[in-house]
C-alpha cells in the first residue's frame, strides 16, 4: 500500500472515530457521562439548575429477622447493614458539577463463572458538598435496585433528579447486591422493610443537629422508585399487599417462615404500615405478577398515583401478564404505563460499563445493563423526561407538566409534547384514572 493511501485510510479512520465521539456526546473536553442528553433527548431529560452533592452513609436496621438462617437454630435476629448513597442540591456555583468516579462491581457473589470485577464510571456531582438549604427542604426520592444490583445502578436518574431539586437516596439492599448476593428469600422479605426503614431514618436525620440532611429534606413529600425486585417491594410499600399464594411460596423457600404474611393483603399490621408520606410510586418492570404475588384485592390497595415503565418483550417480569397486568389491576390509582416496544427487562439501568465489553467477560455482565433493541442512553433520557414530569406534577405541583403526559398515539407523525420531530416512535404511553 502506498504512503498516500495509508494516509487517506488513517485520516478516514480518525474522522470516523471523531464522528462517533461527537454522536455519543463526547469531546476532548467534555466526555459523555451516563445521563447526559443525546441530540434527540426529550425536553425534560436535561439536568436542572441545581448543582449536585453526593454523600455515602452506612445505616443499621437493628433486630431484623435473619431469614437466610431461619430454622437452623441459634439467634434468628441480626443487625442488618444498609449502605445508601444520597444525592442532593448543593451550595456550589451553578454549572460547576465536576466529574466524579463511582466505584462499583459487576459479577455475582459466589458464582465461579461470573467473578466479582471492580468497575468505575463517571458521573457529575460534588462529593461531600455543602447542602443548599436557602430555599427550604426538598422532596425525598428513594430508589431501590433489582436483584442483583447496587445503589449506583441508576446514577443517570439519581443525579438528574437531584439537579432538579430532590434529595435522592439509593439503597444497597443487603444480600441482594453484586457483592453479597444471598438467598432469594431475603429479597422477598426485606425489600419493603428496607424502604420503610430508610424513609424513617432519613426523616430522623433530617431533624438531627449536625446532620447534613437537617433542613434539606422533606420526608412528608416522598416518592418511591423501584426496578424489578425494587419494584416488587415498592408497590407493596404503597398498598399492594402480597397474596396468600406469595406467602405460601415464601414459606416453601424459607424453612416454613410465615414472616411474609405480615406484608400480605388483609393483615392489620401491614395495613397500618402504609405510609401517607409516600405520595407516588414509579415501578420499572416490577417482578412478581407472573408468580401470583398479587391478586385483585392486593393491587386495588394502591391508591397513590403510579407510573409503570416496562419493555413489551420483558422476559423476566413479564409484560401482558406482568407489568401491564399490575397497571390494569391498580384500579384505585391514577396511573400511567410507559412501554418501550420490543425492549426486554432492562428499562431502568445505566448503560453497560466499559469493563463489560472486554474480551473474555461473561455475556451476562453486558446483558445485566443492555437491551438488544434499544440504546440504553436513549432509554435513560426518556426515563429522565417522564419521571421528571411525573414527580414534578405530584411532588412539586407543576401543573404545566401534565402536558408531557398527554400524548396522541393515533398520529405517529405528530411528536409527543417535549419530543423532537420523529423521535417518539417505538413508545406507548397509556393512562387510566382511579375508580
């Protein structure tokens, strides 16, 4: 090959890579970060006006049932550790959010084929920044990951909401993270209990002298967001009591424990636990309907406004007999269902980490995050848009945001409110009012 042709090939390659970088929102001075808006992002995907702070906290939920050792003798209680990440409006010059490196892992605790592998990825936040309290307290958003997952699974959304004036708390659910995955019975029992404990603990610390949360968070105005098993727990917290069939299944898995009955429909203790501070719920691909976890009476217990988000080809939680069936059954909730046509289960996570693309890495590390039809960055932007609209309406009283949930699905040529022309294809948004 001649030197001239080599130069042409080299130049073409450089231009191709540069074009890819630009299309991905990357440049030499501003790399693309999870959650950054793509050129076709809908309007409300853009970050808000607040700079974002972030802090890590370690909590202890004392004297909890040690369900993984139930019936094996000895003490059946343990002090359950919960690590949380808190994103919040920070007292930093507007637009000065810095690149931050989040450290997580991929893999599966105890799996020889999928060993734990450290990963890092970038966000835009200020570690341990001074909270912004000049405008009063902000609504609380609690975020619950899937099985398995981590508190960093949805940073594209947690950072975005904090920039819009929310205190966002994401939980590492013990015995359900990549690092410490344990028996499934722990997830079945503890999801809703973890959510309620974190709500109470954030409320307590919001009144505590010396806590960075004092004066920052309004727990009387709370949203709960859950993905997969996080969605399973979230809709239980807001009123969907588990069915007798679910309690029986749990007993089979846990040496005969009846602990789940306390979170089941008709149980007085469960009914008393439904917390009026939680005003709305967002459930991404909630697991359980296919397994008979809820019946009609249980789903009728959801009375707060609800936003359900799912892929029409979800092969983990199901769609017609899964998320859509939950949406249809929540008859006492004013509710929306956002559907990604032909997407599978992963409608909530960050995009796949760079490490998942390396040679020799188990395919499941990539598939934990990716969808085979949709670009995850695109899904992330659409989620930011609709969750912003939904929470804005119900937690901040933004009546003008209702327009974004009023779409005309009959006219494919007319873009949805907030969407650029020709970019609302592949989506459905349904709405039902409460009975």
